[in-house]
C-alpha cells in the first residue's frame, strides 16, 4: 500500500482578494474608517411589518441597485447583497483573472447562508390574494433554495469547479472558508471563492424574537447590561489561491457541542476545543495570538460561555466583537467578520467592541471597548451556530 502524498501547508495558500458589504458601507475603506472611529451602522428598525422595537443593520441602497442583466431570475435581496460584495475592491476582476489563470473548472465556490432568499418568499406571500398560484416571477430554485445565491454567483462569474452551499446557522460561512482551503489543499481546485450571505427578513427577526433574544436597542456585546442581539444583513467573500501574495489562514478548528439546539454548554467546552484545534493545526501557542475576534452576539448565554472558553485558552487576551458595528449577520457572520478582521490587520487597527461601556464582571476578562492603532500579526476569529456548530479560524499577515 502506498502512502498518500502530504498536503501543502495551510499557510501556503494566499488570500488574494476580498470584499464585503454591511450596514456600515461597501468595501474596505468604509469598514476601516468605521473601525477606526468605533462607529456603528445599526439603526432603529423601520420595517413596517415588525411590531416590536429593535435595531437592525440594513444595507442602504440595495433596493435601487441595478441587478446584472441576464440573471433576473435570481433577483432577490440576498443575491443583491452578494452582487454588491463581489463588486467591491476589485473582487470580481480578481476572480476573472483566477479563471483565466487556472481555467474555470479549477476554480470553486463555497457559500454559507442561513436564510438564502426567504425574504423574497415572504414578500410573495404578503402579496398573494389567498388563492391561485404565487407570483409568476417567483421560483423556489432561484430564491428559496439554499443553493440559489451560490448558483447565482457561479453563473455570474463563470465558475465551473466544485460549487456548494453550507448552512450550519451562524458558523456557516466560516466553515465555507475552511472548506475552500481544503478543496485547494486536496488538489481539487487551484482557487476558490468563499463567503457568506444573509439578508434581513421577518423569518429571522420574528424567530429570534420568539426566543427572546432580540435587544430593544443596538446590541452591547460583553456588556453587563446586554439584553440580546441585533440582526443585520451582509455579504462577504474571500478569494483563496494555491499561490500568490496576500494574507494567510494559519489554522482552523471545528467542533460540535452535540447538546441542545440553541444553548451551548456553560463552560464553552466546544468553542474552547475549536480554538485549541486551530492552534494545533497552526503549530501556534496561545501567547502568539495578538487578537481574538469574538463571536460576541450580546446575548446573555453566548457571551458568558464564549468568555469562559476564551479565558480557558488565552487567559485575558486582547479581544473584541464586531457585532455592535454591523449586527449579527447570521450565516454571513463568519466570512464578513473575517473580511473585516483582515481589513483591520492590513490597516494596523485593533477594533473595539461598539456598544460596550460596562464590562460584565462575571466574564473572566474585559473585552476591548475602544479601537487603537496597533498592529495585528495573528488573529483568531470565532463563530458559533445553533446546533452546537463551532468554527475558529486563525489569520496571519503574509
């Protein structure tokens, strides 16, 4: 029996391009300025169908944006967010260059989402007279199918390699980036576009409200007075290639709590195990990590359990949550927050936790509340989803 050839090291792959759109704005410059200023994009909810007070992270101008000609069948809010993110910071051009370099069948696509185009179905049902067919331009395949936004991006860009969708709640797109790197290391692709998309919809807003997890104002991660999360919408993508210039993934870890659908273990054991696995894969010691990007949803249980996990692995690290800036973008959170963390690393910023004014004394360390002009060489990014799905990704500068 012959042994399998060894895989190339994870950090030999390059993150050659990236782009994101959030309630803060579109592209790297908007997000860097907001992180420097410690500014939030959350606003009072103005959706007429929402009957309870809350803050949301709405992306402005999505409704008026011109949708690409020839792809009208996919037109919904999620696909528009994806298109907006792909148009930022030269990302689409970078993907096209990768296709020209490697051929379309050697370029893959992995996308994470929680709700895909369910917002389109909601609008169709609201307009439905109660009998007869739904709207003539509504298609399950082009809107509600979880793979719809992935299929749209593949068709738009001409990607013909492996293409699939991951839906593991709020860890979805972090896991998409992990899968993308392994597709390259296994020799199945030479480049992979990976990311996440989720749009504001009543399904998410009322679902989290039913769980009594929605804050009545802008969320306050890791604050003693936190009272829940704020739902946002966003899209974010990174292009990973087997060679080239750019920042690197230095490690990752994935675990499953295998306990309840929505409540993690109080000690955060699964999150801690994911972080330790990421450190082992990257051959790193905890003290080598400069910054911890917290999942930090601002719910009582999540912040307490994640705080216990982070303290168990890192002690009292420099750490912050980005959700006070952009809200909880659900399936998009992993990819979008990784893009913002890469932006911060490139700009030499350590972002603060917007909304944090009084650290919770029950959490073993105080999260960073204000930004500073300090470099980050190595960062770990945590994301966790319902069902106990945990994913930690380590980033490092080139």
